[in-house]
């Protein structure tokens, strides 16, 4: 769908969008909670330190989506460049003070994390439920969670982390 435009894109979107409504995403919440709980159960291997990326952040959306539908995994080069542009505008300090700081109290709205216009992320409602469930459950389970190390991938085409080590 991302690779189509105009009429064909609109036709595809009309076909699949009933599966991606906010109501559907909300109905999916209990299943997301179960998936999140299962991942959190396996998080602490006794060392008190964990690579959050490989043990939680990466498997979560995969586990959720395989319960729901399949999405095409490969992303084209031009799409990556577009993603980099979106990542950059979301970190524009003129719009978002201290853009690198994770601040759940930021005023809502204005970001382009899910894009804009006709290709606006179809999974946004689901992703929002997923993120909310995950963050709430994570902080409830590990209230002392602390960042140890975060590193970005040496990839100008995407804003991705290679390391996200945390203490539980
Ligand atoms: C935090 C998680 C997510 C982020 C940040 C995100 C971000 C985005 C962005 C930026 C686009 C625009 C791509 C473009 O313009 O070509 C997009 C498109 C799309 N996303 Fe997401 N997404 C997320 C989760 C999901 C999930 C969970 C699903 C499916 C269940 C999903 C399905 C789609 C689809 C189908 C499109 C293509 C829409 C179109 O071309 O009309 N996304 N997403």
C-alpha cells in the first residue's frame, strides 16, 4: 500500500481500513496486555540488567502483529529516506524543546511519527494502544527502571537504536 498512490492507494486503503479502527484497536487491548505480561515475565534473568531492545521492544510488535495480521516486512530505500526526514522533524528543537528527552508530559499533538496525509499510518490506533499498555505495565512491574546505555545505529536513513541497556 505504501508503494501505491492515487486511486489505487485509496482503493486499497478503503478495503483494509475497517480492520484498523480505534474501536478494533481498543478491543485488542486485553490480548496486547497478555503479550506484554508474557514478555515482562521473561525479562529479568536474575542479573538485573537487560537489553531492552532484543528482549522487549523488538519482539512486542512482532508478537502483536502475528496475532492480528501480517504486514510487509521489507521497506524500500526511498521509504527509509522519508523516514529519516520524519524522524528529523520530530526532533526539531524549535517545535519540541529538549527533543532527546523522553517526556510523557509533552503537550499532545504536532508530531509526525505516524506521518501525515493519505499515507497516515494505518496502524496508528493499534500502535498507540500497544505503546500505552507496554509503558504502563513496564513501569508498574519495574518502578526503578533505569537507563544504562543507549546507542543509535550508524544509519542516517533511519532513527533506530542498536543498544538500549536498562537496569530493572
Ligand atoms: C509506533 C509504531 C508505528 C509507527 C511509528 C508507524 C509509523 C508509520 C509511518 C511514518 C507511516 C507512513 C509511511 C509512508 O508515508 O509511506 C506508516 C504507514 C503505515 N503503517 Fe505504521 N507505524 C507504526 C505501527 C504500525 C502498525 C502496528 C501497523 C499495522 C498493524 C502499521 C501499519 C501501517 C501501514 C499499513 C502503513 C501504510 C499506510 C499507507 O500507505 O496508506 N503501522 N506507519
